[in-house]
């Protein structure tokens, strides 16, 4: 049962920031994670600040390879359906399609998925390999930071009191292939046992791989560019990247999987990812 909570719907971003400075206030847009957390008692906000009506957060631009901006109101189905986005950055739509169900994706947002800061968040690995950053506004003005710095632990972010993320900015999109893969326990909706995203740019000889659900935050593998430059054999690259993944992650035993199984699946899915984006 959800405990009684105060509710406020601001008319402007400035009003939202002011309201969020109240003790135990939380912003809500889609609410697909927050409402569940309130229902099971892991979160008990005193005030919900409803930002889904703010036009300042309903922004989206995809200027070819020069970059993408996604506001806090943009839902996941939009990322799946937008033809321009599918063309220039398909890994976003692939990641979004793995989240929940169609009905929930009409409410769920990219920024909500990131701010929930689950280690298994399906949108996070793509954000890491794309070098995306968040734009944060609050009582002390605006600031920017990389997603990899923003997510600081399990259900923890770098947001301060009165702050909220207004948009995600993705810099220049690399050439080459990109993909998202996910291991889950059953078909349909399920949280990730392991998820991986990667981008391989053969012209620049750069390879970015991020693994989710295998540590307290997503793990962006270090040294993959060097591996990519050292061999043209895809099978050898896959084996070496899989071994690097096994050494880089820190999985745990939980209700979805043992740590040992996660480590094995991370290896398998990195190999599959390499063969998909480097062939």
C-alpha cells in the first residue's frame, strides 16, 4: 500500500526546482519505477513534484551524426519509433525495446531509467558507450556531467537537493556498428541478468563495450580500443574481450542469478556482441 503523499504540479521549471528543495521531495514524470518503490516501501517521499507537464522537458533533436538531445519528458516508445533515431543511433531503440511492456514504455522515460540507477538498467550501457552526459538544473543553476559519473552506486546518483535532470546530451555519433543484447530469465518482460551494449568504429579503430547488472554500476570496459587494434580476427577479438569482461566485473548472487552464472553469461554475451558489431 502506498502511504499518503503530498502532490504538486508546477507551471514552470523554476517552480519545480523550488518545490524540490522541500524535505523528502521527489520529481515524477513517468513514475514507472518510483510508484513501484513507493508501493513496496523502499521509497517514501513526502512530496511528489509532477514535471511531466513542463514544456522545457519535452525536447528532442537528432542532428544526424552531430549529436542527440533527449528531454526528461520523452518516453521510451518515442525512442523506438523515431525513424531518424533508428537510422543514426539504433542502439537506443534496441535498448528501449527491452524495457518493460509497450504500455509502460508510453510512460517510462530514458531519464527516469537512468535516475533510478539500477545496476540492471537497460538504457545505461548504451549511454556509457555513447559517451552521453546529463544536464542537471537546481537551486544553484545548471551543470553537466557524464552518465558514468552521474550514476554513483546502487540506486544512487550525483543529484543534490532540489536538482533534477532536464535532458541527456549525446555527442557526435561514431560511424560503424552498434548493438544492445540482454540475457533475461524468461521471454517478454524481465530485468536483465546481464546486458551489454557496444559500438565498433573500424575507421577510427575504436571499440566501446559496457556491461550492466554485473557490478554496483554499469562497467565500461577499459582497453578495448587496444584489443581492437591488435587483431583483425573477430573470433580472437571476441575471446580476448570476453576474458577482459570476466576480469572487469564484480557480479553478486541474487534472486535472478548466481555470481558465477552472471560472469559466464557476461563472457558469452560479449562474444556475441563482438561478432555482431565487428564482423
